[in-house]
C-alpha cells in the first residue's frame, strides 16, 4: 500500500502549481494497484461523472472529468482521483460493490497519501472536507456511496500527520490491527473482497476500539 502514487508528488505538483494547464494535460500518472501494477488514467470530457474506474482491456482504468463538478479546486479534484486510486491500491476490485466501509478506507488512505506527499497540510483538511460536502445533484455525478466525507477523524495509523500520539496509542493500534485481521479472515483471506457482514463487523470492531482507547 505504501507504493500508492509513489510519483504522485511529481504530477500533483504540476497540477497544483499550474492550474491553467490542469484541464489540458494528462497529469494523473503514477497510480498503482495492490500488486504494484500501473493504472492508466485518462481525461475524458465526455464522462458524465467526475471520476470513474472501469475495466478496459482486462485492466482497471481511471477516467476523470474536471468539468463534471467545476466548483472544486485543484485539491478537490485531486482528492477524487486519489480516492479512486486508493480503492485499487487497497485491493478493492474495480467492479466491486461500493460500500460505506470501503469508501471510508479509501477516503482516509487518499487523505493520508496527500499528507505524506506534502501536497496538502493538516490545516488544508478543513477547507478540503468542506469542499467535499456534496449536494444530491453532485452525488449523482460521483461514484458514491453517498456519505459524509470526514477526513479529520481518519484513524491515526492511516493519517499520522493529523494527530499527536497520545496515551493508549499502542493499545489502539493493536486493537485496530486485530479488527483488520478479523476482517481479512472473515473475507476468506482475500484482501479487497466486499462482504456486507464483514464490513459491518469491521465497523463495529473499530467503533469498539475508539470507545475503549479514546484518541
């Protein structure tokens, strides 16, 4: 997972530093899936949604259209792409049903990647999160599921830049790792498999960790 958008800083720096060319150049390169395979990114002005992941020629392809939600600034557009790439990097199949738990994981991994790369700072999360508060009409142009995108409450182990380590951190880490291990076992040992019962159990487990070891 640590390989997610290893060269993201290069193309994102171009995107954030030269907005006038953001719509005209294919800057979204460097996305890899869970096996380290490159994922093709294609600007598509005919796409009715802001971003979409499809299987083309047997491989996942991320298509994006900045004009679908024009009010988003470069960082907002970047987050949408990073979310799609995160799904693949986390091992979620492109064709898998999108669940709230899976979307939450991808949201946090995308934010973590942007923070680690230095493309956003912790103080940017508030404005970015506000920008990602989509209307019903905007959600009709996004992959979904419809949800509240809460980046500031992402787990510390995914977004270490968001938090200062506190008492009980090791216990919380151990607890959440057990949740992840149990979820993987529930899914038959196949990372990325989508199962409603397993996702629900994982969410309950994480909630219990948060309750037992307040951060």
